[in-house]
C-alpha cells in the first residue's frame, strides 16, 4: 500500500503567529515535524501543504517537499485534500504541523491498522489518559469505541460519564484521549471535504464528527502515549527545553 503523509502548515495563528518557522532549536518547527514523519517506516512520501511562500522556502531549504495550496482553506484537512488530488497514493496520513514530537512508530501503527481494516475509510489514534484533570479538560478530546475498535463518538465532554461517582474520575486510564492524526482513503477524503460542516461539528468544534455524521467507519488504534502539540509560545518554549536536554544526553 502506497502511503503519503501530508503536513498542513499556515503562517497565521491567533495564539502563535509564524509558529511553523519558530527556530530556537536551530531548526524551524516544521522541520522537526517533517523529520519525525520521515522516521515512519510505512510512509513513502512526505509533503508540507502550505499557501505561504516563507514556509515553502524553509521546507525546501532543508530538502523537504512542498505542495503549494490555495490560501482560502477553512481547515488543514481542506488543505490536505487539495494536495492529495495531485498524488497517486492509496492512503493519506494527515499529521498536524505543530507536532514535533510525533512518534514515528505511532504513524506506522495507524498505517498498519488501515492496511488490516480495508472496510475503514478513515482512521486515527488514541491513548489512555494519565491525569485526572486532563479527562475533565474540554481541550482534551475524548473518544469512545465500539467492540470492533471503531469510534462511536468524540467529545470535549466527559464520555462515558461515570454516573456512580457523580462525574468523579477515579481511574483516568479508563478514558481515551483522542490524538490529532488521521488516515484517509483518498476517495473518502475528497467526499469529506465536499460535505458541508454539520451541526454536531459546529457545536463541539470537532471536524471528525462530520465523518461520523456521514456514517463513516473510523477505526482507532490505541497507543501508549500522546505526542505534545504546540499551540502557544509557552508550549514551544517547553519543547525547546526538552529538545536541548535531549541533545545534551
């Protein structure tokens, strides 16, 4: 199965403008993401999809491949879909452009899951929660699976709700944290991005709910740990510190 990984990247960000080009480690952030994805054994080709010339120049500067896209895309998924139209791949993996610590083995896990489940048009990953406060945090998206490992629902709310404890979470590992990486069959990705946003998606602000509303089967691979996405300058500073410590070891 031929696999292409596409990393959507834009310059504008409300909380962290210019995030892909932040380079306090000596490398732009987008390069860290690119190199992490290149470490996956099951990925044949890696591209950065962007509409920004500055990002494109940075990617080409470290030898990466760029797909220039339109500037009017509402989401990263739309940007990935445009880039997918120029490729000949049987599976598309969408890796967020702010995930410099993405585990290559997790990407391989997702690809292998999709390879083994031909009926699934979309896939993603989850991991057990380790912190009680995170389970209650709306920024941490929860996912509930059926007996076949398919997503029943994603929510910012606490699902399933522990009625017997009045909503108190005693064992956070019983809940699953959804991770922001997706795999798509190209035909379904095109259909997904042609479909208008649904009410569920608008309410929760979770794009994957559009796929469930369409009746799609989303298979979920459960891995041991999450990666650390970067949304703010503070989170980037913490990543820089972790990176420097790793370089010293």
